[in-house]
């Protein structure tokens, strides 16, 4: 009897904890969403649901040409970063994962270490080089600088996946006279696509959300990416931020990523654990 | 494809590769033997030359008296001396210690509790897990902005409590120089604990079921099983999490920029914000470079023991 009560108590304690943390997780973003649907007069009344949908904030932000430019820049930069990282990462991880050669684990360690370095350590040098190449205030300068940080983890995760594939398949292809390139494209690629989706998505999230480089390497409104654009939205004075518009912009740029993460949740977790967890 | 986590988590440097058969003679043989290096070269050159090269550049810069533009007049370690006499730098270091310790501890605690909760085979696990995980997709800028709105004394949480009738409730951490660094902790924990949970869940799934069953048969209680079997086997996950979180803490820049702007005054500056402010807006390039090198030193101090133990573990494993 007593034991049953204890068990029920423990159960409800568990559930309470789960619910509490759920609220903690959901509330800030939920609050941002309802704020984005409020009209400016309702803004300062605290309410926890939307009585009436106002699209004013969305109309305002989507009517701004610079914000549309920023969205376009973000899409362009993130897509290019994903494409190039996957291409270079795939070939590099094929070499690292499938061939024995001297210094292989050193190379892997050097690559892994790079992804841990603070960005500010390379900021000054990168700034000079980008200016020298004429890529200052240009989305392509951002593509180059983001690659430095997406490539290491792309290589790392893809190498891990590559090593799990059965060797026999590849050996059979080689016996049949396939070149390494053909083996990679025809045999390995079809098996690797789940890993490619995962790494591609992680690279996309990283590039889409990056702020420090985007802030440093761009100057004018029309060359910015969305995180910088959001950070620089300001009202008439410093103390009077247009909260509704900021929240609308935040929701707009976040929602696609959140949906993507919810949809591919399992893949992302397995990708993340590939690099970080050892059994 | 079925990725069981024990195979998934094998690290890349372990065995399992094919030896190249380079027995054909001549050019094609040489090509086949060199292929891995050729294929890898572009990636390796980009990563190695750029990153390590730029770090070298930053180091050289930190030895000069550069202000707005790089000037190659070397002044030795003067900038480092100036750095540690700078009050704003010391404040940012102190903030980093508070921020990093609390951030790592809370993320680990919440992440582990969540993972253990979700491991009880409760209903709707996948759904709940997604909800805990989604903040990961949100940029620190958006996180910072949303929490700034929420923590704003006259608009957010405080007003909410007043409307509910708790008139005396005050929550002014965002504008209180002594407390502002804790608002950074709250927002960062909100963003990252779901990710820690994901890593712990993966680790929990890798624990040997047979051992748990055996312990159950022997009459061990659930807490005992967790304390004696499950938690010890999570040690590697634990270390990975600490390293990843420490690295997030040290390079935090966006969150401060969006949530507090470093203020009030410079009460909530972190080292990355100090570096950016001095190198790019205040025309103190040499000083900024010196601060970047000190931060890099901090990261290496964490990273080198970790990599060393990884390598050693591999040799013995």
C-alpha cells in the first residue's frame, strides 16, 4: 500500500518535472510568436494568447527591401556553404575513412582541434585576407570564412559514418575495375546520404545563425545576413525598440530551422553523437 | 539503415579502412597510391593554412603597437601587460568564469535529468524530446532578443507577475550590474541543455542492457542501478559535453551582443566582446589581438588534455 503511494508520488513528481521543463523550453519562443502578432497598442499588455491576429508586423518587415536582401543573402550563403562543405568534406573523409596512410590520426586531430578554436583568434587575419581579395562587404567573403568552421565537423562526422560501411562492397567495386571516384559516387554515395543530410543540415544551421563574421565582414544593409539584420533593427531611440517587428523577423528566420530540426530530429542526434560520444 | 550507437560512436581514427592496392606500376600506380593525399589536399590546405596561418597573424599582431591599422612595429609583450591592467578585461574574465561554471553545471544537470526522465520509456517520448531539442536551431541572436523582451523589467516577466497580483515582485537582473551576467546564464542554458540531453540519451542507449537486467535480478533498486552502473558508463559523454560546453562559453559573443549589449556599462562583457570592441570599433588592434591569444590559450588548456586522453584511450583500446 505504502509502496504504491510512493510510486504514484514519484510518477507525478516525474511528470511535474517534465511539464515544468516543457514550459521553460516553450514559453520564450511562444511569447515571441504571440508578440509578433500583436498590434503596437496591445504590445504592452501582458497576455498569453492571441485575441486577434495582426499581421502588421509581418507586413512591415516583409515590406522592407533591406530585410528581403538579407534573407536572400542568408539563403545564398548558407546554401553555398552546405554545398561546398559537403563536396570537399566528402572527398576528404573518403580518403581519411577508407585509406591507411601515415599521419592519418594526426590529420584528424588537427582538423578536430580547429573546430574548437575561438573565432576571434582568426578574425583579424581573416579580415585582412578578405579585404585583400576584394570580398569585404560581399556574401562570398562570408562563404569562405564559414567554410573554415563547417569543414572540420563535416569531415569528422562523414569520416565516422564512412568507417561503418562494410568494406566488402567497395572491394567488390574495385575488383570489378571501378576507379576510386566511381566507387565513391556509385557505391558509397547512395549509402551515405543519411549522413550527408545530417551534416548538411548542421552546416546549414551553423551558417544561417552565424553572427560574428557576418557583422565584421559586411558594412552596408543590403549585404547583411539575417542575424545581423535582426540585431541592428532599431527604433526611433535606443530605448524604444520596435518589439513587434523584431519578434516578427525573429519568428520568420527561425521557423524554417525549427521545423527542419523537429522533422529530422533523430538524424541530427545521431550526427551529433557521431563526433562526441564514444561507446 | 540501423545505426546502433555503439558502432556509430566509434571514432574515425580507429581501424576499419582498406589498404590501397598500389601494385600496378607506372604513373597510374603512383596516382593510385597518392590519391588519398591528393583528394584530401584542398580541404587540408584550407583548414591548415588558413586557420593556423591566421592564428599566427593574430599572434604577430599582438606583439605590435597596432591601433586602427596593422603597424609592424614590435613592442614585445607590452600589449599583454596592458591587457591585464585593463579593468574592462578583468571584468570580462570574471564574467566568463561565472558564466562558464554555471552554464556548464546547469546544462549538465538539466540535460542529465531530462535524459534519465526520457529514458523511462514514457509516452510521447519522441515528441517531448523534439521540444527540448528545438532551441538548438535558434540562433543566439534570436534567443538573446527573445529573452531580452522576457526579462525586461517593465515589459516581461515582472509585468506578468504584477498582473497576476504579485505587486512586490521585482526582477531587474537585466539592468542590475551585479546580476546581469546571470541573465546570460539563463538564456544560454535554455538554448543548450536540450543538446546535452540528446548526447546523454545516446549515451544511455549505449549502456549494456544485460548488465542492468542482471542487476535487477539481483534485486538492485533503480537508483542503485543508475548510480552504480549507468552513470559510471556515461563518463565519456560527460567529458565530451564539458569540452563542448566550455568551448561554447568561451566563444560566446552573439548572446551578449543581443541580450545585454555588454551593459549596463561593461558589466556583462565577455572576452569575445572585449576583443571585438577593441580590435574593430575602438582602434586598439594590438590589444584586441592579445586578448584573442589569451582566449586561444584558454581553449588549448582545455583541449590539449582532452585530445591527449582521446589519443591515449585509443592506443590502449
